[in-house]
C-alpha cells in the first residue's frame, strides 16, 4: 500500500494540465493535476537490474534444427509463390483496366456524330412533349386566376352595396330625427316650454303604500296615489 | 504522443488520404473494446499508426468463436486485388488470413503453429498415459 501511494504521489506519474507549477503538493489536493496510469514509467535505466536478478540468465528460445530447416524451405517456397501471385494480379488488373478504357471509347467519329444526331432528335421530341404539357398547364392556371379574380370582384361589389344600404338607412333615420332638433330659430320657444312645464320626479310613500308625487305635496292633497293599485304583494299585506 | 489519434472521431471504413508515392499496406486494425477483440482489414499508408484513418476497409475478422464455433472473416477480394496491383504489401497476420481463405498460398507460420500444437497435444497425451500407469501401483501399495 505504501509503495502504491509513493508511485501515485511521484511527480513523474502526474499529468500536469494547463499549469507550469511543479506538483509539490499531493496531486489529489492541487488543482490542474491528474494521476494517470499510462504516463507511469518503468524504473530508470541507471538503477540497473535488481539484486535478485543480477546473475539470472533468461532461457534462450530453443528452436530445433529440423524446424529451422523446414521453416526456411516453406518460407522460400511461399515467397516465390506470393511474388508470382502478385505479378499475376498486376497483369490481370492491367487487362481489366484496358478493357474498361476500350468500353469507354467510341469506335469512330462518324458513329459518334450519328449518335449525337439521334440523341438530339430524341431530345427535341422530349422538349416538344414537355412544351405542350407546359402550355396546357399555363392555360389551366390562367383560367383559374381569372375565375378567382371574378369571384373577388363580385364579393367586393356585394360588400360595397351592403355598406351603401347601411349608410342610407342611417342618413334616413337622422333626417327623421332632425325634425325635432333645437335650432337657433326655435331655441326661444324651447326654452319657454321647458320653463313652463316643470316636472317633479320626487315622491314619498306612507305605511299603507300610498304614493305622494312631488317633493312637497302633503298626504291630504288629491295628488296622493295608492301604490298598491299597481303592486300586488303590498295590496295583499294591507288586506291582512 | 500516440494518444492524439484516439479521441478523433473519423469514419473507420475509409476516407484517409491516399498519397500515390507512399507504399500501402494491407493490415489488421484492432477494434472492439476490453476483452472483446475485433479486427478490420484495412489499407493504410505504410507509415500510418493503427488508430489513424485508413484509406479503405477491405474486410473484417472476428477472432472470438461464435455460438457455432466459427471465426467469421469477410474479405473484398476485388479491392484486395486492386491494392496489390497498386503495389500494396500484405502484413503477416493479413497474409495468414488470406492463406486460410485460399486467396494466397498457406502461410508457413500456419503450418508451424499447427505442428507445435500437435506436438504439445501428444506430450499431454503421453503424460496422461504415464499418470494412468502409475495410479494403480500406488493403490496396491496402500492396500
């Protein structure tokens, strides 16, 4: 455990990130330092082999002579075969490439021109077909546009007519009302009439439900009017 | 540092730069993860590292036997031929695979591993025979 700690605290095993400060503190506590396994080195060269391994000779690979001879034989054969195979593949690929080139080339200039003329004829046919289709489509679209414009115009006319009717009705009603307007000519008459006809909206009610119209009218006066004439529940109460 | 190639996300199936003057090599590139190896058969420029983007992927090799005890290999022979004609060299493991597939002659190392394994098996068998011979004698001694 102690050795593990030592290795993990060894500054050589610490990756410094974004900082030039030597990691003199514990790498766990200092910011910008991180312990990584892949950065860990082996023992330095100058320490040499350890004491226990000083006189130890590692066992040499012991390949029997038969195997060596056999492998040499196999390898020489294999190498010649493979090199021959590589040459064969190269030649084959050359042939394939030539064939591809030939397939791409036209046989003569006349044939090429003839094909060109043929292609152009086919192209013209296609163009004519598409032009006919296009004209039809444009005509259809134009018709639709005209129809829509007509519909819009009709709708707008209808709206205008409605508005005019409304305005006419308003004007007529206003004319009717203008007969009772107070104008500079009849203002004196109107004032006189207003002064002459005093209207008193005040009234009082007694316990029996009699209504006395006027602010200062007294119960004895003939102006008193029974509210119960027009009010059923109060009438019933009085009867009880 | 080797690490700088690890974090780059590049298409593994190819798209690396092909410089015509540099020699190509057809080799295996280790993919997969911990305890699950998987190889791509790739074309690299000769100086490329394993994690660098290959020029083209030519196949794959799954070294772990599946439920039918098969190790699956796929190779695009047309492209292999193309790259060999282009002057590409096959690495030893790739050549061994091609040999087992019948595209190349069988690699000598395949023979070597076979006879070594055969030898070790014979040795084990002999040891087991010896053990059987010695067991009854011990029983007799005990009784």
